[in-house]
C-alpha cells in the first residue's frame, strides 16, 4: 500500500490526513483496507450510500466484504461575511449569515485560549475517537453496521523528530436492521484484519510540515483560492472538496491558532455552508455544528466547534435519505478530537 501526499488526499471524499497510511503492502496483504483517518486507495461510490473505498480482501465467496471508509467529517466556516444575495458561478447559495457569524466568532475566540505546548522531550498528544460505517454482503443481502477505532498521535516538541501513532483494536458498535448481528459477526470473524486493526504502535511521518503550513496565506480569500487550486476534482464539486480539505487539516489537531482561524474564515466563504445546530453533542462535548450538503452522496458533512473557546471538537457525516436498513438522519461517521501534553509516548513496535 502506498502512502499519499496531502495534495492527493484532498481528492478522496471524507478521508483524513493520517500518518498511519505509511503501511507496507506486506503488512496489509490479504486484509481489509480500512482506517479511521486516512484512505490509501480510492474506490467508486456505492449507489445510495456515501462514497466508498472497496476492500481488497481475498475472502471466499459467497460472502463478499466491502469497507466504507468515512472518517468522521466536516469543515469549518468563519470569516468575511458574504452578501446574502450573492451567488457563485455554479448558482450555489452563499454560506448563510448564521454560519458565517458562528465561524467568524470561532476564529476570534481561537486566540483567547492557549494551545497545549509541549516542552523539550514532551509530546503533543492528539486523541481521536472515531466511528465509521462498514458494510458487507451476507446470506440475507447487504448488511450495514458501525465500527469504532480510537487512535493517539504523539507529536514531539521538535516536530522534526519521530512522530508516533498508537492505534487501538477495532470494535463493533451498532448494527442496523433486524437479526443481523450474528451475520455481521460472522463476516468480521472471516475477514482478515490488518496489523493496525488489531492494534499497533508505530513510527509515522509528519502529517504536515511546519514550512508547508507557514506558507499558507492567512487572508481567508487567498487561502480559499489556494485550497481550491489543490483540488483536481470537477468544477461542480470544488466547493465540497474545499470544505473537506479544511476539515482534514483541522482534524489533524496540529494546526497553529492563526491558521485555524484563517481556515474558519475561509470556510465561511464557501457557498452552501449552513448552521446545523447550536447545541450538538459529540462524545459528551457540546458544540456548534456547521455543515454542507454533498448532493452526490445525499449526506451532510459537519464540523463541530466549541462556541466558547473556538476549539475544533470534531466532525460528523449524516445521511439525509438513509439507505438499506440505515434510517435517514443517521450519523454514519464521526470523530472527536482532543489535544493535550504528554510527558512520554509508547514504544513503537517497529
């Protein structure tokens, strides 16, 4: 399996920038292609379901397994207000006044709270609690369920030193439909898992380098232009890709405060962004949900921000129409991000 740079990652729907993508073909030969924070191989969308990445498992038929990799989702909005009667060249409505106001407020509050800052020989610890949709074909037809896998990224005070990722074992979480749990557990038991899915501590490369981040403009309009220039998607999906690009960078937990504020403001300039909920609960924390609908997948990509501190809490993907046994309005993926300082990091297994 080959790792991808950040310029390529933005092409993949709902895919996180995760250093754990640096896993060799030998490690993953004959296993599922599934990760919480990154996808290393792009597949075709599944009809009526969110964009999917096909599993390369050698599992014998008649049960054929496919994995939907949706790392919890969303993007952010803040910044320069857009005239309420403005429309872009694709006739998409501008970000709503409520969404722009929430994002601009978050950008200002970002500077009121000091970011965790490790001392020499300490680490910035980024905890990611994530849930994502999985699917497979069993004897009774297409089955859907949610799985969870948590990860901890340890970023050294000197970011040129080695980064470490600790991945916990995957766990089944929620089953959709009647009498499907036994069939899903059979699928799980018969599908080989990668080393990461079993739980693994490994050395990883930096998600983004400081000089790369420093080169990004802080003016929201200029920053959005740069973000759009990095997308190789069709013109009619550039807004969606820009929203996801912003979400990917916020999700990493390693963005400096001035860049986070600029990302919020740039998101506020993206057409179609709306305020979803002022009181959204994500893993026990309450925040403001701001989202954008992707009409290709009939899903809403949301980012969730603490309204008091401006901190990025996490993201979520919600299916609007539902599919199979998954009802409309279901959160089919989410991730909650927490950053802190750690005095040590676990010892890598390799």
